[in-house]
C-alpha cells in the first residue's frame, strides 16, 4: 500500500511560505537536486490541500507554472477542498472528505508514495493517523514570518524517527518516519 509522504521545502526558521502564502522566496533556490529527481520517480499520486492548490507558485511566469515539481512529475492529483471549481480541471480530482481523498490517492499511487502538499492537509493526515513520513528540504534563508511547517494550536508532541540526512548545494534534506507508523 502507498505511504503518505509530506515533502516540503522550508526556510531555516521553519516557514514553508512567506506572509500571505507568498512562495516567491523559493525561486532563487530552485535548481538541480538529486534527491528531488529520485523522489519524483517514487511518487505515484499527489494529495494537495485546496489552499496550496490555489496559492502562489514559485514557478509563476515560467513554463513550469502550475506544474508539480516544476513540471518534472505527471500523474494523478487529488485536491482536498470543499470548494471545487464549477467546471472540471483536466488531470485533477477534487475531493471534499479527507478519508476519501487519502483512499483515492493511495489506490492511484499503487506501491509508490502519495506526496502530500500543504501544511494543513499534512497536519490533517497526521491527526488522522495516516501520515507515514516527512521529508523536509531546508534552505539557507530566514523568512521571519509566514506559514509554518507544522502548527498545532495548544501544542502537541509528534515523535519522528530519522530515516536519512543528506544535502545538495542549495538544501539540507531531513527525512523522517512518523514514529509508530
């Protein structure tokens, strides 16, 4: 069965997007990364939150705009939202229920990963006991404000077990398994 992987790029101070969801900060750091190239081959489906789907794109204004991994990946995509557009969007399936979205994405992914995109969606998957792994690409920048990697009002304690740690010229990679999964 497919594992759910929250893969995310983050500033050193813990933000995955700037204030208001701004992703333009990421653009100068986009570049070759062997781990990203390997990950793309291991992803069978995308599960993306509605806010992330409608949010800023670090590839805005380029041929890669609106494409997962800047166009390096193609396959089934499931958007978790209660506000699906009135007309179908080719290549996307809009799902209102988290459990239904996870089940559909897992089926579509087969034995490869379901790559989860979006902090709120990842947190929901974690709270539902469905998130298996977290892969964080840490970039050498401090943003000071924005959307956090993980936020849980009132706090919580989620144990992670390190699977791997590596680096590329513009990123440090930390890969974890959610303890008990």
